[in-house]
């Protein structure tokens, strides 16, 4: 059994579909509201403006804010839950906020918050997630789980499992991007392949995207939101503030309710499948071509690895090191330039070469170690 098969056997989640517990659910689910609850007027004004969009189902607001620096605004605390309850009563919105410990959970339940979520920093700590899970046992409340700060799928899966094992069946995952050294224009790099992998492992799990935390800048939010919809994500959580320029936290990534309405109106909603015989025939033909090319790629890679093993033996017999830095630099330079001429992205070719080179090095190392052990 492969590692992926083992994971699939463990991730037999019992998840209640959104249309069973969300009123009038339709994709995409839109969750919006300010990064932080700052005062009752700010919260109510934002909620009333979001209500006018006719697109928002859940109103979100941070009550406790995990800040990197101790002198930053860390949220208003329990008083904000009273304001959130007023928003719920006056607008009919479902409400959601972040919890980081059992005390937060207790207070949210006391003030009838509808949906809880675990933030990226909390998800990165299994002890914290387990504490939250333990406090939720016997409680029927939806829980959203953000991806951890770093690109670690196992941590994300582990947090989801802990919440599910506590008896929570109304679960969503939130893709909010990952902290990497590259950060190519984003606050948190999207790394879309990770939520895709999560969806493969948990097909019934709704995954929504948080473009605000991925973008870090309001001008990037529309493109990230559209990309999430193109990836067939279940919904979007976008931070909206009645006066974002003067927000007490994350001002640069919040938008006004009016700007949110424009973004949502411009989204191009696509279907996961089209029931059109001609379309499906052409698509099947193109997919067959892709399958043939993929088979050729696999055969070519297998042949390359055979040659790599021969090179490994030759290096061993002549007492030459496995890794040749100058040779590697030449390969990268030549292949990246050639790939670019063929229309391939330079970063894509670099990453592909790294994967192939790593496998070649591993095979040569295993080969030499195996031969050295033979009598």
C-alpha cells in the first residue's frame, strides 16, 4: 500500500454537506467582514453594507488577534462577541470568529457564535488544536481549519482529523496561502497544488479560499479570488471593512463592502463539467493525447534513471564524487534557456530539474551504498 493509499484509508471523514446546514447554500459561499472587531459601530456599519451586496452568507470578525509583536492591536476580547451577536440579530448573518484555545471556544459558545475557525498559527501546533478539539466534544458547531503557516500538508490534515475525531462533522478547510522565502508578490504564497492534494485526499471536504491573506494587498484580491473559483473552490473569505484605510489590523488587505460587491460581480463562475456531447468528445480526444505524452515522459524518465545508475557505477569505480557542482550549473543554464525558448516558464523548468536531479542523486547514493555492503 502506498503512502497516499494509507492516508486515504485514514481520512474517511463523515462530513455533512454545506447544503444540509447552510441556509440557501449556493456556490460560491461568501464569508466577509473586518479583520478585527474594533467597536460596535464599525462592526454594524460594515455588516449593514455587506448585507446590501446580497452575496454574503457569513459575517466574520476577529475577536482575538494573534499578533507577532506584543504592542500591536490584539483584539477587543469578549466585548466584541456582544457586538457580533448584535450583528447576527440585526442582519440575520451567520457569524464566525477565530479561536485559539478552549477559553475562546467557551466564550464563543456562550455568545452563540455560529461558526468557529482555527487560524494558521494554531493549526501549526498539534497541542493547541487538540486542546480546541477536546473543548468541542459533544458540541454541534461548524469548524473551519486554515492551512498552517508553513507548507505542510500533514499538519493541515492532522488538524482536520483532530477536529473530526472530536465529533465535529460540519468541517471546512480554508486555503490562506503559505509563508515561504520566495513570497513572489504575495503576502503568503498560494501554492495551489497543496489544496488540490487535500481535495484529492478528502473529496467531500469543502475548501474555501482566503484571498485577503494570500494577497496581502487589496489590488491583488480580484485575481486571487478568480483563480480560486477557477480551481473549483467552494467559496471565498474576503476581509471587508467600512473604512479599511484606518483599520487597526491588516489595513492593506481589506476592502470596502462596495469594492467586494464589484469583485463578486466580475467573477466568472465556471462549471466543473459540461454535458455537451461535442465538447466532451473533443475533451476526451485532447485528454488521450495528454495521456500518451505523459506515458512518453514516464518512459523517458525511466530511461534517464537507468543511465544515471550507470553513471553512478562509473563514478564509484573511478572514485569520483556523486555530486558535480559545475555539471549541475551547466545543466540548469542550458535546460532553462532551452525551456524558455519552447514557451516553458523558467521557474517551472528549474523546479522540474531539481526533482529529477534529486532522484538521480538518491539512486546513485543507494546504488553505491548497496554495492559497498556486498561481500
